[in-house]
């Protein structure tokens, strides 16, 4: 395994297993973080319309000089946009901000936004149809979802012609989301793990610190390695170059089965560790 190692999706496309996340990165900080990541060998960049940094991400991609076909770029349909034409326009706007002709992976960001709470099933179905058509047009290579639970996926699959390739969720030690993960695995839907390091508390956990010391690694590297060995697609985010480098230095050690189970057994330690997609206020 290395930073260019890929997993095959259920549509035949491949996704680099380690990505670089850009949530909460803005302006020049977002630009420089993405540029540093690309220069350090990352080829998978994850952004979203609501992050407000697509323009900076796109500029960093352009300035990196890396051929477009070597990169894997993800963005997402935000909660204000549902419907056939609205979804097509949202993607067009993202492509314009990014300066790209196509997206490798386009996700519905949340399944049940407050704006469409009364008819979320219907609106997701219509947006998904638009995404399927955009895929046929070559504007999107793969389509998927984010923060979907089994009942959201059940509703989508009632009308979907294309099964989602990805469900991007918060699947980390102490917040395993086993029901959702098992559902997706049974349908050959890959799991992307956003915020794979938690909110900092995981990096101070005694079990993770002990395992990190044993391997002469950092707690962050242990969390990322755990995610990779689980078969997930982790998306660590940092705007500090030394951390960007550290987060990719995870291929020269392997966690034992015992260590993997130790990490899995970490109890919930994060406050508000799961945003409920059926009660979010956005």
C-alpha cells in the first residue's frame, strides 16, 4: 500500500484510499493546504459546495501542474439544492468554481435537510435522477451519498437505477456506526470516513497513545492506519504542512488484529459525536 493505492468501486471506477479533506479550510489557507497536499503526493481531494473553498481548491489543482486525469476530486450537493434542474445547476456551479470539466465523485451531502424535511424521499430521488443523467453525460464519474443511514438508503434505492458507490460518514473509533457500515458493505457501498481523527480527543486516548508509542508513530497515524485497515477511505484534514506529511506516513507499519480490536473497543468519548441527519437544523 502507498498513497496512490486505490479501491475499486461498484461502478468499476477506482478511488485513492487516502484522501485530503478540506472541511473548515478557507481562503489562502485552503489554497495552500491543497497545494501542499498535492505536492506531497496526495491525489484525492475532498471538498463541498458549502465549504466555500471550491475556487481555492480549483486554483491549487491548476497551480500544482498535475494532469487532471491523475487526480480524484470530490464535491457535494448542498442542502439548499434538491430537484432535477437545481441539481444540474449546482454541479455546473461547482465545476465553474473548481475550474474543472468533470467531477470524479459527486455526493448528496445530507439525506434529510430541514428545507425538504416534509418530502426528503421524493427530493432525493429527483436529485439522484439528475446525478445519474450527469454521470451518463460524463460530467460525473461516480455518484454517492454522505451521512445516509439505512432508512435513507432504502428510500433512495426504491427508485435509483444506480447504486451509490460511496457513503461518506463519521465512522471512527468510539463512533463506529456499525448498522450503517454493515448495510453499506452488504450493498458493496464503500465507506468514506470524514474527520477520522475525531475532534482531538482520540489523539489523547490512552489506548491509541500506547499503540502509537509501540509502533513509534503518532496517535493521528494510528487512527488513519486503523481506518485504512478497516477498508475505509479516511479523509484527514490539516492546513499545516508537517501534519499533511505526517498523515500520509502510514504505510510502513501495520496494526495487529489485537490492536485493531482494542481500538474498536474504545468507548464513546466525544460529545455530540453524531449529528442526526433527521434532526439537523440545516
